[in-house]
C-alpha cells in the first residue's frame, strides 16, 4: 500500500506483511507510565459519557471540514487489522481510540517512560506534578472534547468565566470580557466579541477604532457567512507576519503592545513580528464565529491523572496495548516496482534489547517522516527556545496593588485567564488518521491475504 500522510503530522503506511510478533510475555506491562504517575488499567472507565460523544460540539464546530464524519458501527465481516502506532501523544492516543472502537488490534510504542507527548506530566521525588507547559482548553477544541467524552474526561474540566485577563506592569489587571446578556438572554457570536473589544479597558479608544478597521477588513468578515472560504483566505496569509498584516489594515502598534503580543506569545511563543497572520487570524475566526470558542477550560488536576489516565484506561479496556520505553530506531521498508513505499516493520529498542514489530498498518504519530518533503522541511525550521517555570506562590498574584489582600484566603482567588495554548490539531490528526485506516481497510486486508498466499506457495 502507498504511504499516506495526514494533514497534522501523521505519516501512515500499510504493508501486506505477516502477523504481528508480540514483544514477549511481559509486553503489555510496558503500558505503565511510571511508578509515581500511572498504573495499568484493569477495567473499563466507569464515567465515560459515550452517549454525549456526537453532541459534544458538532453543531457548533467552527469549520465542518475539521470535524471528520464518524465511521459509525462497523459492519459485519469488516476487516480487523493489526495496527502499530509510534508515539503516544494525543495524536497517537486518539488514533488508537478510534481504531479500537472499530475492533482493530492496536499497539502503541512510546520511547519515554510515560505517555502524553506535549501534554504529558510526571511526578517528581517530592510528589509535585510537573507538566510539559501549561495547558488550557478553548471551546473550539471539538475533536478533543469528543475524545474526552468517550473516555470520561469531560467531568475533569473546570469551565472558567468567559473573560480573558491581562496582567500589566505593576499589577494593573484589565479584562477582555465576552459575557454579554440582555434581559437575562445570552448574546452570542459575533456580537459578544464586538462588545468585548469595544469595552475592554486594555485598549484606548483610538486603538479600538484601529482594531475595528483592521479586523473589519480581514477574512474574518467573510467567515461569518462562509467559514470555509474565510479560512482559505486566512491560510493564504501564512507568509505575512501578523504585524505586517495588522498595520497594513490600519492597526496600531499600541494595540500590538497591549493585546496582540501577549496573545501571540501565549499561542506560539513568538511576538507579532515573527508569528504569521494565518496563525493569529485562524484562532480569531473561531472566536468570532462561535459563541463559546473563546471560553477557557482547565483540568482539575495533573494531565497524567485527569486527562491521560482515563484515555489509557479506555484503550486498555478495549484491548489496546501501550509499550513505554520502546523507542522506534528504524522504519523498515521496501520500494515497489510502481514506486510505492511499503513499510515492512519497525525496529524497536529498549534498554539494550531490540525487536522487530510487524503489523498490517503502521502509524507514525509524530513529525518525523523525512522521506516526505513536507515533513522533511520541519528540520529546516528555526526552533523557539521555551522554558517552562512552575512557581508556587504564597499569595494571590492578582492582588499586588493591595498588600492586605495578598494573604486574604477568605476572599478567594481572582485567577488569571489570559493563557492561550492549542492541541486540537493532534486530536484531529488522530481521528483523520484512524478514519484513513478504516477507509482503506478492505484493500489492506486483501493485500495482506495475497502476501500470505504467496509465502505459502513459496514454502
């Protein structure tokens, strides 16, 4: 079968090879994260909200093209393939969930001692949960919410007030408040966003007018009645920095300094001079077209316990296997006479041991398929150095202007809600990859049967 690549970093290749060879009698125990974080699941999740899966946001999804069609219940006699997934981030985990729901046999291989990729966390010697950066969940993460609904994670989300807080120098706190009610009736997009930007004290009146001019002449306006067309216009701006685009449409430098730079740093660890207009306007389009897209949610604990544990429980309860500390060192493949690449196995290693894994389908849930020019270009990019510092304060950080309130535990915390971060891509790519496997299942199964028949004749 020819290799296929999904739109968000999944290289997929299938080959008609022999049956999967397990990694020995102890292989399934490799699914443990670490001694202090996660043990192996022993039963199915008891709190999964499967009945709510298809209602988790399909009606409110900003772009229908970003929410793949559910394959539905597998038909009788449908092929059941063996799938080997490299990488246990959200892309790999969501791929596994979708394929296990269709009755496939799935093994996940992860080089680290814990799963989660960029949303992983672990517990240090002192019992503190250390995260791979802060993670918040916007209301437009519909594919992720669907995964959460399947695996019983939705109840672990804390919905924040629909307002974004900017903490300025000297403890000056300003808000971008999306809460808009008239006579007790909630007013939604795009009017709640317009009100938020016109009333925020973070910008001066002059800057608000400049903002209106810039955003009013952006592809976001088209998105209000043609979301897909508006997004095509946004994607065409990938070679232009947000600063260039914003100022060319009448935006002010003060707006960038006071609002857009903080948002850009939170989105991509870049300022508006270096981040593309496409990146910024993509998230703005979601915020402008869907009422709750900009509402924030946070986990009520560490990602390992509150996000990843329910997902891995679901996977293992469905018969999936997670092999940690098994790193993929080489993808074995052959070139066919028709020029197609056929993967024949994965060479894995763990603590000096090596093993070759064979399956019907191979999924690389990571950006490392260098034979594909698109992904090889990733290695030409200049990385942004990022350091995550986790601080534990002995007072409320938003009460710096009033020393008497810093230690006032009775008054409660105001909180800081101006933290932006995106993972929807990984979950979407996992669903897309899984559905690609399902789409090609019969062809893959036929190829595997033909290969086995050839081998039998040769013997």
